């Protein structure tokens, strides 16, 4: 659209070099987690923005909103709030009343004053509209629609040709996201192989359980991969899984990116019974919803998917759904927001 962009973030100890076709800035902060990290990030952002020439500031999530709002007000600049989750109901704030109250105070002070807000699904947008009486746009994190789906053979990837392959992928395979229960469900599925690809805080626990239950021949772990390599594994799986548990509202109202990656690979899905997941699965008829995220229930549901003879129909429906759920369409919402500043 002609904007000159600067992307601002932080450098972690394991951050890798990357190249973008626009300016980037990554802060080195003295803390990486906890209250001191958030304080350091907000102070550093405030002074960076204070001396940075800009016309529009885009705050990605609540942890960047306060300095962005203050500088936008001080300089008379436009502000866009891009909320990627229901931040104040996130897992990290569950049973932590003081930090939750701090973030709610910041949100409650700033949100009613915002004019340009984006979030990731209709459920979260509806909550924000009801709470703060401001318009909220929905932009889902969907992939680009490509003319060709990336395919690789199981032989090339070192995977068995005679087993059903179940896939769980993600950068945040954390507690309460169903990874543990999915791994344990493999006790009931001797003719299947579970691939867990990615990273997250619960992976070491899942690996421990797999060893304790002697499930190494049914569960395989692969470290996080570049997207193009990940697509090769996604394309050869039989079922993609997303099993977040509604133990706090951020997960209850989530719409994980992996769901759309599965859809674009033509992958039937098994999902937990969350409103946004159920809406997509039932609208496009691309799989089934499991009522309880428990090992036996998951295994029964997966076996039903293998036995019912609908995998081919679900694959066809998923590829058809990708023609609607793609970035070429979704980006028009982004364009409508930013066209106001041209």
C-alpha cells in the first residue's frame, strides 16, 4: 500500500538472524520473562518511539499498547491496536490476580479511546465490542492460497507407508493444549504414528511420558521447522489435530493458526469442542469435534475418522475451504483499516 515499515521486537538468546524487505529493530533486554521483562520492554519502547519518526504506530497485543498509546497521544499520531489473543485471560495470568489486574487496568483505560482495532476472531471481537463499545475488525491468521500444495513422499521424509499419520504442529505446544492427552491416546492406536512437530513448554513432559509408556514406536518428535519444510510433513499426514482445552478464556475462544495450515494442506482435522474451532469444522465439513480432551476419547474419535471412509471427502472439503479461508481474501480487511491513513 506504499507504507514505509519498521518492525520492532526483542532479541532472545536463541533468536536467529532473519531478513525482511523493510527495516527491523530488535531490542536486547536485561530480562526475558516476568514483570521485569514487561517493565523493561515498555520503557524501552516508550523512549524508542519518542525519538522515532512515525505517522502510525501499530501495537501488537496488550504488552505493547501503553507506550504506543502514550506516544501517539503526545505526538498526535495514529494508533492501531492489533490484538492477537484475549490477553487478559491468557494462561500466564490464570490464578495471578495482581498482574491480571494491572493488565486489565491498562486495557480498561486505553481501549475505549481507540479508533482502529483488529483481533483474530469473531468471538474475541464480540467481547471487546461489548466491553468497550468500539468497532473491532476481525483478521484471521490464514495462509496465502498457493496454486500448488507442497508434497513430499513419506519415503523421502523417513516415514512409514503402512501407518496412519496423525499430526500435531505448533510453536507453542504448552500445558493445557492437548499434547499430553494426544500422546497418551496412542496407547490405543497401534497402527498409527503421531508426529509432534514444533516447540513448547510441555514438550519435555510429553517426551518423558512417551518413554515411560514405551510409545517411542508410535510417537515421533521433530523440532520446529521453517514453514516450507513443515508444509511437506503437513501434506502427507492423514489427520491434523488441535486440542486446546477451555481451562481459561484465551484458549476457550482461540482459533489456532495450525487449523488453517491443515486446511490448506487438504488435511481432515480432529479438534476440541471450542466455539471457533467447531464453527470452522462444521461450516466446511472437514472433520470431527471431540467432546472431551482425554486419551481414550481422542483415540476413539481418531479411529472413527479412519473407519468411516470420509477422509477423502474431508480432504476435498478442506481444499475447497482454503479458497475462502486465505490471505488473498483476508488482507482486504487490513487494507480497509490502513486505507484511512493514505
